[in-house]
């Protein structure tokens, strides 16, 4: 058996296994958009991660790293300063 054909026969099952593993790991993510005009709060579910704003003493600053938000916390829209609802 030629060397190239042998390599191909060894590579194809490995490639098929990698594709199968990557496809089984995919799941749909549901995104909820909190519209600025909504007055309702939302309650966070499990495994919520993202960058957040925090008060640095003089202004709101976006965190450079992603943080995990605990399940059960509430989130909602807060208008910027000077903006009426």
C-alpha cells in the first residue's frame, strides 16, 4: 500500500471523530434583550457570564474581564444620567 494512501486511511477516521465531537458539543444559546423602554426586571439563570460596568468612584467603567453572575440575581435597565424614562 502506498505511503500516501496509508496516511489518508489513518487520517480520515481521526478527522471524522473530530467533526463528530465538535458537532455534538454545539447547543443553541438563547439571548434575551432587555429593551431600554421596558420597566420589567429579568432574573438571571445559571451560568451567566459577561463583562459588567462598575462604579470606580467617579464614573461607570466596563470591566476588562468576564465575570460570573450568580443565578437568581435580577437585572434591568437603568437610564443614563440626565435621561428621563
